[in-house]
C-alpha cells in the first residue's frame, strides 16, 4: 500500500549541472502534479501531467525546466543548468480523478530537497 | 487569478486553549483542502470540504467552509503539543487542471 514515492530525498548539485527528480504515483493513480516550496513559503504549482501528456504547465519556468510522465516508469522533473535560486523542496502529488470522485485529495510524496552549491 | 490568504501566519498558543485559523480565497471554487506539514516532512491531508456549509471534525480539529464568503476556518479545540506543525489551506483551481493554489501557511506552536 505504498504512497507517492519520490527520489532522491536530498540532491546536491553545483551551478550549471542538471537535476533529475523522480516521482512514482500511488497505485491506481494516473494524475501527477509537481509543486515547489521555497523556504518559509507555501507550495506553488508547477505542472500537471497524465500518462504521456502535459495537461497544465502554467507554473513551470519558461526555460531550463521540463517534466514528463512516460507510459512506463516514474514522472521526471528535469532542471537543466541549475542556479542557486532553484534550491527548494520539490513535491510530487498524485490523484485518482474519476468522474464523480471529486472528494479525493491529492496525496503528496516526501519531497526532494534540492540544494545548489 | 485565484489568490489564497491565511491568517495568522504564526500562532503561539498554550496547551488547552482554543483558536481558529482563517483561509480566504479570491474566486469561486468547488473544493478546499486542509493539509498539515511537519518540519522537513510531506503534507498530510486533513480535510476535504466540498460544499457550502460543510463542516468536518477529526479529533481536536474542525474545519468549515462558507463558499459565499469564500472563507474556510480550521478550529483547534484544547490544543496539545502534538498539534504543533504548519497548516495549509489549498483551493482547487477547477476546470480541467485541478491544480491546487496554496495559502501561505500558518505555523502553529503549542507551548506546554
């Protein structure tokens, strides 16, 4: 009965490197959301994906950030050429959106704490 | 643009006391959620509120929703130290996306 699994829990990168964050949704969930939490702030929506489709990426920075949710395997949030301002906690959430089941909350993973040196 | 505001941002209270956290949002929404976050941890779902007048209770916490006033409250009764955490309300943006717009969070510190 595993929940949302994210890895790694902590990731350290130097400026200019690439960061890859992984998220496996809860069993039976086909909708994945990525949020970013800066220190002392609330979570900010980044992107919403279904299998092989990006549904809403209105919260993604225009450059360096990309996300995918392939048919097989976890969802990946990729940050290229990282900068100090990318340091944050990145949370993945999943849900099971079925017509009529509107009372299902999004379930969150433990997050990946990204630190940029 | 949907905006969600919580107050207070920080709340220090003594064990045994009652208090209320407020969550205001700027446009209509069908669903509102309350989450709890412990330091360095993930978010734990507390309540899902779906309709005007909805009230849900779990232990010492009770949440309510007034969609006409665009206001939700999280009431704490007879606080205990274990309730110390950051509490977030989140409003469903609706439409095809179902993304959540989070409030700023309320850091609750319950003193023994």
